[in-house]
């Protein structure tokens, strides 16, 4: 059986204290969809398409997003719209668990997953590692497994991917749509900043 590393456990426990995680009822397929970080009325919309097993997506979330959040999201200039684009079955399972946690905890879950991607994605039993991660985050393993067993939740996540392919012809992750323009791949904070400034009314 795979085990949580001390670093992963500490990270999740810290997030739990920060967000006040408690055991809660899992979300349903009807609640699966794009998630918004920031002011919904922000003048600039930055849509991210990401796979939870994608190393470049993890790099964006751990190295780039914190500065973007401080400069643009927390100041009400930009809202980040996250749309799951799973590239493999494990990424699909991770997305289902993140949505299972509910909209209020979705971003906390994916940030923990990205920050510790190598720990769970390379575990001997990665699904079990995800279930353990979910439990530490306040989502009981039986609840998380019930979500994994619910085909409608996986279908809802996959529908987001299909919609992205049809609407924007997404071919890789991470990809971003800012002010209607598609940008493939991660960029520096400065490059994103220039794009955001140009898109700001």
C-alpha cells in the first residue's frame, strides 16, 4: 500500500487548517464544471485547460500562479477559470476526486495535487495515494471512491475536455485562453502580465 510522504501530509494538513476542511458530503455530477478563482466580475478572464498529471501544469500552479494571483487575481483584475483537460486515466481520477470535494475545496485540492504531483502520480498504487490525499483533505476514502465509481462524474469531466477540443482545438496542457486568444504552454509571470495588461479594458 502506498503511503503519504511526510511532506505531502504536512502540506495537506496545513491546507486543512487554512480552509477549515471538515468531513463533508461529496459533490455530485451536477456540480462538476468549470471552477472560478477570483472575482467573477473581473474585467479579464483567463481560462486554463490543465491535466493533473501534467508536469508543465504543475509548474504553472507552483511557480507561476502564486505571483499572478497576488498581482492580478487578488486585486480583482483577473479571474482564473479552471477547466479540466485530463490526458490520461489517472488525471481523470484526480479530477473526479477534486470535484468530489466540492466547489469550495476544489482549488485547495488541485493545488495540493500539483504541489505533490510526483508523490502520488509515481506511487506504486496512485489511485490509493489519491484516496489517502482526499482523506487527509477532509474527504473520506469511501466518499472519494463512490465518486470514482460514479460514471456520471467522469463523463462530466470528459465532457469539459471534449468541449475544449471543439471550441478551442486544445491539443496540449497547459493551454490558456485570455481575452479570446489561445496560448499554448506555460509562460513566465512577466509574459502573462503583458498579455493581461493588453487584454485589460
